[in-house]
């Protein structure tokens, strides 16, 4: 935890405060809980993901696991140092457990898969068309 605090001390306090609000981690170096799926509404994130096209074609899940201190941005020396430490190793192990448990639930509960698919199908959206068609 001391290493996380040392890394956190090197980031912009305004960013740290924003992230602490979002992750409901006031005065904490590491987030430690499950936040609402709408937590981004409290403090919007600016990030990119390759999941956009996938989420237009099928139900998709996205979650994050703690691998660096609250307030540390990806692609920085602080995130690299943390991800290569026991903080990152524990976060990756936790993420693997979440993925395995989710897969188990989906394979063993066909009614859950149907509920998810029905919710996806009920969304009012434009038919999917890729932005780049290869030409």
C-alpha cells in the first residue's frame, strides 16, 4: 500500500480527486469495491476501447480491475511501475477470476443468457454498419 501511495503522490491532485469520486474511494490509494455500472456519470472518463463495434453486434460486458493507484493514468510510468508490481499481479488475478466466474454463470444458466440477449435485442438502435469496409 505504501508503494501505491508513493505513486499516487506523483499525479495531479485534481485528477486523483476526480477518480476518487468516481470509484467511491475517498482518501484511498487503491479502489476496493464494486461501483455502479453508471459510475462514469459522476466523473466521466476519457479513454478508448476496441469494444465499440463488438457491442453493436452482440451483448458485451466490460469491467475494470485495480492494477494501479486511483488517479494514475494508463500509459504512464506510474501505471507501468504499478502493473509490474504485486498490485498489478493481484489485479490481473482478480480479473481472471471475474472472467472465469462470468463464463461459468453463462454456461450453466441458459435463462440468464436469454435474459441478456432479450435486453440487447430490445434496444432501439441503428443496424450495425462498420465505419471502415476495407476499400
